[in-house]
């Protein structure tokens, strides 16, 4: 990876960093932070599914683990929230490794892998909903105590910058994957596992690496969510909604690309907000927009928004080679 | 270099490979021929590690590798091509080859440089930046060869790299294979194209119904009555001999 590879990332992150200077309305900042959290969740999914071809339907397992770890460590054990954040991400990595080890070692792939991840997420949701340590169905409230050393801030802009920094860091991480041996091997596994093996790729190790990274990134998004909303319950943390969000953003933005998840999250939630504003108080109207956008993306832009842009720029390119941003 | 000792592979009640033994000497080109369904590809999967032998051993450079995973064998220096080509369809040709090159080159730039070099050598130079899925059959066969070669193997297992090619394409690729051998890579090849086998191989093994029924230099093996019967059915050798006398 050279400096040239990350210049676009630096530019875009720098540009976004100025947003809170222009918009100060809390509702808009709320929307921006939430969108960034979704983007981060989706970035985690994109590492495993976009680059590795292992389609998880249960990224809630990582998101929830991060969210609960962040909340419980500080509420129950009195650990500093910043430390809890790091442990939360590590816990996500661990859960990723365990799920990966169990399913990849037994050779699960495709829809079987998707089902197993979904099952893990559901089991965790039910457990979190029942156990007393997690607060059961009542969930966990993090005490409001606005101090920077407490990972709580007076202004929402501070949170926006932290979320943006994390998204930026994962953009760089993803770019590194794209340019590294690990990434080449991961993509080889996605394209053809048998051929990858024959070329000396330790497919189990590569897939485990991907799901561990993926788990850590998505768990970091969960930690951020808990820290921002100061409340977690089983249906938020381990709910299917977040698994779906994690999948939708990259598909709409551009699966297996560096910027896909961010572009997708902004497009989906941006459009959702706009329709909510335009259509007034029709409940679920933003979900209808999500659905239509997904249909349109799958039908007309299988490589997502980024793929579409690339096609307009170079119309004669074969679709196969367009996986690289 | 490579030695297979009494390898047997059973799939349930079916014996695909039965007590097969063969040797490939360092620096040689060894052929493996036999009628369809004889178990040639299965024997290859035992050598490359995609299947494990039910009985028997596979030795590589004197070490027993029968239980090693495919990627470990690749690291040791065994590379294979697939009879049914397996390109990374979403990647460009050079990226395909680079996956192989990454086995010995950690840095992306080194692997890409090596991939271009290997690609040009097997005649894929003009196609390097095209998508692998846009290649013709001949191109895909070359890509299989290039990817395997990019792992810098000591032993190259070629599973019908000439099948599906027209005579002029075969003429083009035979010197490439010979050049690979001349650089010190041992080659074991499954091949139906007898022109190539006669041309390239020093030693040939014939597999029929899972058993090695003949071995020796190609010209000798082709005259072996048991081999003729394995291909053409019982009594065929006798009939051929009679026809030859009459003619």
C-alpha cells in the first residue's frame, strides 16, 4: 500500500469532517452519527462477504456483542468506557473467530454458512433477553455522565468525529486488504476455493482472519451505538434489523469495494430521511424506499452505485474486472 | 522426486484407484494415460492432497505427504492444474496468476511483477489485463498452467491441459511445457492427446480400472497388448495384429 492508495480516503474523510461546522441541528447530527454507525457495521460485513464471499446473515452477533460488552463492562464492572470500547471490539473479534472456526472447519459455505450465522445471532439475542446479567428484556441503561473521559460528550459533533475517524480507519484497513497478499488470497477464496487451495492458500486461515477482522469492526460499531444512545436491549443489539442493515449498505453501495458500505449507508439512509420528510408521518415509508432501492440495485446495478459510476466512466469494460475500486 | 506407493482410494464400495504405484524422476516428464474413468484424476487428487488415500502412501522428496493438506503440499512445491478449468472469474488474468505468485512473494508488487513474467512466458502477454472470464478455452488452459507455474513448483501436475485445444494450439503449447521441464521442473501429466505424450514423455504409466497395467517408454507402452485391450476391449490386440499381418 502506498500513500497514493489512501489519498482518496484522506480527502473524503477530511471533507466529511467539516460537516458539523455547517450543520449544527441536533436532528441532522443524529442522522449523521447513526448513518456512520451503520456504515461501520456494513464495513465489517463487507470484509467477510464482499472480499471473502462468505455471506453472513447474522452480523448482529458481532454488533450486539460489542454493544453489550461496552454497556455491561462499565455498568456492571465499573470499567472505563474507553477501555470497554476496546474490549468490546476484541470480544467481537473473538465471537467472529469462534463462529468462523466452528462453521468453516466443518466446511460450511454459501447458504449454509448464512443460516448458521443467523442462528448464532438469534441464540445470542434470546440469551441476552433472558439472562439477568444482561438486564433481561429491560436492557441496560448507561448512566448519563457527560465527561470526555467517560466517552460522553456535550456536543454531538464530537461523537460524529469519533465515528468518522473509525470509519476512516476501516477504509484504510479495507484498502490495505485490497492491496495485500491476505486480500489477494481472500478474494481468491471468494472466486474459487478449490483453485485457491491448489495455489497454496490456507483457506481456513484466510477465512478465519476475515471473520475475525469483520467481527471486530462490526463490534466497534455496536460499542459506538451503545455509547451514543446509552441504552441497549436484546432486540436492538442482536436484532435482525442490524444484520439486514449490514448487508443492504454494501449491496447498494458496491459490494467488495472500499467505499461501497459508506456510499450505500449514506444513500439508503439519506433517501430514507428525505422520504420521511417529504411523505410526512406515514409509518414505514423509509423501509419501502429501502426495499425499492434494493430491488433497483440488484436488477440494474449488481455492482452497486460505485459499479454504476464506473460503468458510466468506461462503458466498454467487462463487468468481471470491475470488482476493484 | 515423487513416489506413489500402493495407493488405494475407495469411495464407498467403488474402488477408484487400486494399489497404484508410480515414480516420477526429478527433471523428467512422466505421462499418465488410460481410458476414461480409469481413475487418473483421482490419482492426481491423492498426489495434490484434495483427497487422502484409503491405503498406501505418497512420498515427495523422500517424505511421506499422504496426510498433508493441499496448501501444505503447494508450499512444499507441488502445483496442479484442473482438468475442468477453475479460473477466478471475477479477476483479471494477471491477478489470477498473482494469487499463485503470492505463495512465494509476500509483497503485492513483487507478486504482480512475477505474475506478468509468468503470464508472458505461457503466451498470455496480450491478455494480461483482460478479465479471466473473457478468455477462450485455450486461454483458460494457459491460465491454469500460468497460475500453477507462478507458485514456483518443483513438481507440476498437469491434468489434461491440452484437451479441447485444436491442433495448432497444441503445437504452440508443447514447446512451452518442454521449456518448463528444461528449467528443472518435474512434470507429471495426464493426457489423452497421444501426439503430445509421444512427443514429451520419457516414461508413461497406463491406468485402467484403477490399476497400473503397464509402464515404460511411450512407444513400447502403445504396443503393449494389455494396453490396447484396455482401450479397445478384449481381443482387440489379437485382431489388430491379424489386420497388420494381412495388410
